């Protein structure tokens, strides 16, 4: 069976492309790390891929705001290509800086199939500093998001200085009404963080950690699922392994993680 081809964007200041490509490979895809300039100059054709992954990092140093310059670069040179890509039933995932880029482009939230209108923003963390920590996440089971099927709870790391998702109350309300809020920061039981720090590491409105467009085929999130690609990535893995041993359960070392499940759902969409 031909593998699903995924384009992992690389460029100036991005630094999570290798992990993202590795996660896609574990999920069964055929990942290709492609520099943004290769898309702009036409050496690589976006239409040759089924999945577009915008990973984390600090594109252009975030000098004009997180994801701002990358969004302008993509919009000015590949705007029509991106819209065509979406219309052809392809998938887009933006992680951390990629999420910020999708929001700046207007691809999210994409109300009424309008993928050019920016209506939300991601800004500085309320705590005033960069956060590097693992967070608990609760997933919306009613969300149309392709990437999050059959995931109820998960732990992923966050690594950002600008992760606070904001918008007018009417916009936030519409996101919830449409079930476009895919995941929220929570406690370990999956209950809302209620904006409590550090459960909510950045002060995002309504604990929002990720959203999708109305079709569920464009997904953006601040946490890094690609960083949880093996059982031993989790900070509590030794405790979990010991607990499983006492309960005569499998160690879990060979199980697919909830991080890889995100990408596998995307790959399986095309099967």
C-alpha cells in the first residue's frame, strides 16, 4: 500500500521538524522535511502531499510576534496554494509555532469556510515568562477533529512564551457551540483547569489548548504531541512502569503513545 505523504515545513528558526517527521513516520506516513523556500520557488509542489505539518520553533525569531512573519510569507507566496490544498480534502496540523501561524493566516478558526479572516490571537503567557512543562489535556469527544478521534485525555509538553489563546467572547462562544474547541488544559482527572496556573500554563481563555476548523481537517494546538513519541518520554514513565509490573500488566514500552495517535489518526483518514 502506498504510504501517505506528509510535508513537514522547515525554515528560519523552526526546530521541531525532525521530531515531527519522526512521529509521522511512526504513524505510518512518508514524511518529507521541506524548506519553505522550496515551496515558494516551486521546487516542491504542495499538491504532492496529503498532510501539511507546521511544527514548533521560533520562525524568524518571532521578532514581530509568534508566527507572524511565517504567516505573511505563506500568505503572500502560497496563499492560493494553501486554499486549494484545503479544498482538495487534505489535512493540516499546526503545533505551537505552527498553531500561531495558522491563527495569523486565518486558517483557524475558519468560520463559514472563511480561511482568510483572522479573528483570534495567541499572545504572551500571563505568567510573563517561557513555560517548559508537561500539561494534562482533556479532549472534546464531540469535536469533528480528524486528528483526535478516540483520545479522551493525554499529557503533552508545552514549550512557549506566547501561548495564551484569546478572542472576543462571541468568537469563543462560537468555537464551543461548533465543538471546534478540541482540547483544553485540565487536571490529571480530565476536569477543567479553570484557568489555574500551572495547570493552564499560559492563561488561555476557557483553558483552550487547541482548536480545529468546522470540517475538523485543520487542527492547531500549543502542546507538542510529537514530543511524546515513546513511553519513556513521559516524566512519570518509571512510576507507571513499576505500577504496571505490580498489577501484572504489560510494561507499555511497545504501546503507541497518545502523541503518535494524533498523527496516526491523520494518516488513517486517507485509508
